[in-house]
C-alpha cells in the first residue's frame, strides 16, 4: 500500500507495495509462450550453459491490480540503467484490463511477460525484448514466483541472486476483505488470490535461496514476516511503514550494482536502503511528505540474527509478564510509533493501528519502569540487551524521514516492526492465524500481547 502524491487524483490511490537466451537491445526476440518451449530431442546435445554473471536481480512485479500504471512506470525506470556485462536484471511484469486505474500505455497488452531489462532512454515505452509471454497466470499464487525464480536462475545464472517482490503489501496479516488493496503481498485482483504470510518461505524452499530479498511493498519489515523469510536470504530489505511513491530508488541501486558487480549482499542491501533516503530527501519528495504528514522508513537486516532475536524477545516478554508494571506498559502503548494500518478517516491519530516499532516500544517500557517493583531491574537489563543486539547484530542499515499525522517523529523507526495492540477499533478483517506464525511460536510474543490487550490507556 503506497500513498500517491496528494496533488493529483490518480496519485491518491493507495499503493501497497509485493528459458530463452539473452537478447541484445535492438534485436527483440519473438514473444514466446510457456508451451512454445519444448524438450530437446532424445540424444541431442544440451546447449552450453551461459557463463554466470556476478548478480542476477529478479523483480516479480505484480501490476495485475489498481497499480498497473506504476508497474509500467517502474519498468521504464529500470530501463534507464538496464542490464550490464556482469549484472542481469530480469523481470516478470503482469498487468490486466478493466480494473481501477487501468491504462492503455505500452500497447494495452494483458497477462504476464518476462524480460531481460535492456537500457533505453524512452520512459513512455518498454523497449526490452519480451522473452516469454505467459498469458493470464495468477501472480497471487506463490508458485508463480517460484516458477519465475527457477526460470531466471536457469536462463541467467549468477554467483549471487536478488529477488524483489513488487506490489501491495499488508504485513503479517492475511486479510479477509475483498476490497482492493486489502490483501497481503502480491495480490492479483483478477483472481482474488495473494501470497499469504506463511507462504513466503515456500517461495524459497521450492525456488532456492537468494542472497538478497527485498519487499517493494508496505509494512513487510515486521518480525512476524522476517521470521518466515529467515531461511530465504542472508539479507532482508523492507519497510515498517507504507511505501510512498516513487517507491525505491531503482536508478541509483541498479547503477550501483552495475558499477560494483562484486558487491556483497550486505553492501547491496545497505545501498538499496541508503538510496531510498536519498530519493525522499530530494526537495520535491521531502515537501510532499511534509504536506501530507507522512513518514518513510526502510531497513536491511541480517536473517541469521532472527533466531537469537526471538530468544531475546521471549526472555524480555516473559520478564515483562512477571514484572506486570501496567503503568509503564500503558505509557509505552500510548507513545510507541505506530504504522498506518488505517487511514485519516478510520484512525486519524494512529492509535488503533496494531503495527508498532519493536525497539521504540521496549525503550519506552524501560524508561517508564518502576524500579522498586520486583523484577523491574532485570527487565530493564534484558531490554537494554535486546536493544544492543538489534543495533549490532540485526540491523545492517536503517533510514527514516518525516513525521506522521499524529506528530510522531520517524527517528523512532528503528528497523523492525511487530504486532502491538492498539486502542479498540476495527480497521480490517483478517484471518486469526497469528499463533501459527513461526515468530509467534519462537518468541512467545502472543502471550505478552494478549496481556497488553487487557491494559487500559
């Protein structure tokens, strides 16, 4: 879910942002359909495998929804850089007809196509050759993302791989609502299907690990989501908050990768994050954030730290339950930076929202503890340990800008959100599957949040 620029009608929509041989630019290949690729005759010599490049960056770009124009626009942004001698940029791009915000741009084709991104200066037309025309595949089915990954790895082998899921995003919840935009990541509006939180890990279990994973979608940098992805990639990039337009700084990131093809996964993730801040620091974007009272955030984390993080959260939450300093917890619930699960109408002060910054909440609890209570000193020490661990082991890079409509500063966005109960209110109907999530099982967080829901503040 991404905010549009408030000055235009079109940009007011919420954006929740989720093998053929390579062809040279100027020599487009005829469009292929999946059935056009046949097995080689028995006894035929296998074609020589392409020489691996340093990186293959895979972008699963689901525009089969009300965000079609922005998918096409970002694809044209990719082409301002294009693939290089040592870096492949490959895309599966989907679009549809007849939905809200439909556009006739680029020939008004329908379905999903796969591309090797070629450098091109025309920002109104996709010039990269169509390597495969898949027809109307379901981009809300995680198995389509698996298919794309397997194809990309076979057709464009590399020493390191990155996967970016580009679309609507909704954090850990799997919503029930059929209202457009109220789904988890990669919602295909034509089928009504979407990739559920617990299915994220299946993409990589079946398609293989990558070195860098990024969600170009809202709310996905949550402990609950990251834990499902902990075996997917060593580096995970995402936002705790709504991803505003103009999405990621793809031009800078791709240019960096082409200029530094031997960059490590951590270096690549850190640059993707830092370039995001550079983009929103530009005067026109900073002014938009200020006027609209939006904040932005993006972070890169190490997945290897997630099991230890869950252990530290379990210890801290257990001590908090025993200490039972409800006054400190009430102040933390009231003061924590929350993210925009609702909107200006449903949650004007962002008090009902149940997505909040993990470390900000822990720090607020620590600052309000009555240290005369039994267990309070131990709880404070555990909170400080959790804070240090996140800063030194979990976080690779974290950036933020702006204030929200409640006046809260995004300097309190520390890189990872978590489920934190808000005030009573019904923002969205969703499937109550929290207890089934891997993070809930590893951290015991649900027991603590059940207790927090009994606290009035």
